[in-house]
C-alpha cells in the first residue's frame, strides 16, 4: 500500500512547480499589458479622421516634457491643441536649436536642465512610434543612438549583461542631456508641417472656470500674458505645470475635489498629496571636449563609441547610497555625475572635489585605473566645465485616482501628479506613460456621440494613469526606504518593505554570474519588465538556495 502511494506523492512537487510556472506566466502577461504598456505602443499611431476629431481646443498648461508629449497625443484627437508656456524663448529658434547642447539660454523652471539625463529603452521605443523621423533628427543633433549598456558596477563588481537573451542585439536608446532632450522634443512637436493642429502661446494659466450650464466640466482657462488677462474656451485642460502643481490650486478655488461623503478609498482634494524625503543631492559636471581630446582618453576598446562609460552603484546604505557615472551625452560633451543621500558629504563642485569623492567610494572591487586617468586628463579642459548642483525636493504623489468630484474634462500628467527619485531614470518614462494613458482613454471615446468627451473621461484617465505609473512610485519608495536618511511618509516606518529589499539585494548578487537574474535587472532598468519578473519560480528558488547555502 505504502509503495503505491509513494509515486503519487513524488509527483506533487513537479505538478506544483508547473502550476506555479503557468500561473506566473499568465500573471506576467496580464501585468505587462496593464502596467507596462509595451503592447500599447503600436496603437499610438492610431488617430481620428480629421473630420471626426473632437471639436474645440485641448489646452496644455506647461510646455516642458510632459506638456510636449501630451500635446503630441492630443494632436491625434482634437481639432486644435494649444500649449501655454510662461517662458517665451523656448518657442524661438534658440528653444528648438538643432545643437541643443549648445544653447545659450536655459530653462528657469527646470532645476535639472544641466544635469544627467537617461532615456530608458521603453521611452525611446515610444518616441520612435510618436515621431517617425526621430532617428534622423537625432543624427542632425549629434545624439548617439546605440544599444543600451549602462555598465552597472555594484560596489565595483560589474553586473552581467544579458547579451544572449537578445539575439538581434540589445535594445537601443539615445544618450543626451536634459537640455538636449527637451529641445529635441520641442522641435519635433512644434513642427507645423507634421503637426499642424499644435500651437504655442506664451503666457501663464492662472485659473480654470466651470461651465455655468454644467459644473461637472470646465468651460474656460484664465491666461495672463504680456498684453493682459484673457479667457479661452476649452474642450480639455491638461495640467502639465510640473512640481508647482498649479492645477490643484485652480480646482480648490472652483470648489472641485470635495464631496459630502467619501467611500471606496476616495479622499478630499487637500488630502490627495503624499510625500517623503530621501534627502537626495547630486552634482553634474559637464565638460566640452574635442574629437582629438576624446581619442586620447584611455577608454577600453569596447567603449570608444558608447554612451555609458562607467556607472558605480554603492551597495552600502549606512551613510547614504552613492552613485557615480561617466557618460557621453549629445554633442562634444562628457559628463561626470555623482549623487548621494544625506548631508554627510557635499556634492563635488570642481574636478579636485570630484576625484576625492570617487576615491572615497566604498568598492568591493577597485575602480579601474583608467577611470582615474580620465579624471586626471579632464584637468586639461576644466575651464569648459559647467557645474550643476541640485538638491532634490521631497518625492511626492498626488493620488488623483482617489479623488472625487473632479471636472470631467481635466487631466494632470508628469510631475504634476508624481515626482520620483531621478537616480532611477524613470521621470520622462513616467511622463510618456501618462501621455500613453491619455491616448488609450481618448481612443476609448471614439464611439462617443458628437465627438465630445464623456462625463466619465477624467475618472477613466486617472484610473489608467494609476495603472501605468503607480509601480514607479512604489519602487521608488521601496528602495529609498532602505536608506536611513530618508524621512518616510507620515505614519510609516523605514522598515516597510525590508524583506523585499533583502530579496532584491540577493537578486543583484545573483546577477553577477546568472543570465536570468541579469536579464531581469536589465529589463527593469530599461523600463521593459513586468512587476513580477523578479519572482519567476526559478529565480526565487535560486535566491533562497544561495541564501541558505551562504548561511550554512
């Protein structure tokens, strides 16, 4: 009897494993569609017939990255799109300069305009869909488009790159500074030949006005210009005012966002914003170099024509997680970047301080000598250096998906809804995903009679926006809570998520030699992963086996 039962029991474990694997794959597919949006990218090419576009004007309040992407998406759906931006020069030839890295003016409202900028592969793929001539415009602006290899070194130990998983080569991205990125995007969006429905207006939106016949929607925006104050009729209002979040003030003054009762997790307008402070500071030192000087630099042979040169990620967090990077952005530039949490050390403000900063990094494997040789040689061009020191404000999230009684034709995107730790390079991807969510919801209105926005439009948009962007917030919070300098959300403790952080650390160690773990970390860094990629049954078994074996 016992002998006949034993074979059946031996089949339980394989059967359970197969069930877990099938379940994981089904969940991953579902989450990729819901939260990532890769499958939505081809749909960005879809638009309405010119005669069937939504009547009236979509007003985009703010002309930075989120505003430009929003305007581009709205062009597919509205008769007229109007970007209202306070800084007049950005619509001039200087603001659309082909050599964006050689601009004489800079954005006064963008703190990171001269800082390190990274473009995830997902963002690059999305931009190629929105702008068919993207690569041609990049070549004109001396912007490198190359396979994305960030060369992450975990405390000096090089993480594996999953070349074997990409038979046709690693996915591509572009390497450029923030000023170059915004200038390129502006030139693309404000091209009247390609997007004739998009217009630009210099001014500041100061208020919104409800429709007197139907308070559930907005009727006008109030705009202050050099010639005075004007009121413009609107069909859609998009708050892309960035961290100022002017839209919340407009809604408050008009009495939106409140209800006699709140249920189902809904909150009043003045309770939607949450924030924590990771005490992040960083320094970007941009050097101008000639091709001859570049050729003299002692790069390893495989780095001569790449974007990323060296990236150091500090695994120790007791004194604040530290990052150091050397990279080639657009044009004849070379960028040295440092970032850290806390106030124990100051951001480097010159080359001498930078070298001291790098030498003090806590490395398991020594930083290569050629890195220090490059830093020494940069003394020859230190007179060209442009230094940007940035103190990042607290990371915040306006949970509009939990709002109530919001205007049906009002949306908010980009930093107007959420700011992230910029070291994770997800800020512009988040803005793009907001525009993608807007496109998805606008496509859902194609069947709406009269080519108008339905009464549920805003609610559906913020639900879709939550699906596409909330994971970035959760990941930022998870990792920043692992740094003791971080001030958590009220009522929360830094111990929140500690077991998950332990698992991620072990996965990073595994990725030094394991192709599967390396693929997961690479795809996550490139914006190509689902929320459950790190929890493939094989990886979970490997992580815990190695942890147990190491403990023994």
